[in-house]
C-alpha cells in the first residue's frame, strides 16, 4: 500500500470530513501529474494504480461540486494515459451510469465523460 492509495481510501471514506476528502483527492491529482507514467522517477506501483482506478469508479456520484471538479480532473489525467488499455472498464462504467435513472449519478457521469474525452 502506497501513499496515493491511502489518499484514495480517505477520499472514498464518506465518514471523513468534506475538506479532508477534498485535500486527499487534490493531492492524488497532483501526484498523478508527476508519478503516474511508467518512466517517471518514483512512479506509482502498478498494483497501487489498479486500486486507485477501482476506487475512483466506485465513488462517482459525490454531491460536492468541489470534489466533482477535482475528481473529473483526476479521472481525465489517468484516462489520457491508461484508457482503454490499462483501464478498460472506464468507458463502460460511465456509459452504464449515464443510463441509470438517478439524476446525480447521470449528471456526474456525463460530466466525467466530457472531462475525460473533450
């Protein structure tokens, strides 16, 4: 377990305060910029990347606009490097969520789809 997977676990824990979850997500987003690529110094380990991608897809419908913006940016940064080869379930998950009847899930999934593929 690495630093970024711990941050993602904090983000995914809904019992943690909003601002702490937002900070954990922001730190993860910033770390992705410098450590996600395989050629980066101190790259994030592949098993940690798998955990991060999995957790992100489980918590897409957060009611906070601040968290949604950060999550959208994080998803798009990871998707640009990993989708579809390393992250084949991103597009099907977003597409599936767009078709559900719950408004917030639909809205957030459309936003993430836009952020990822604009």
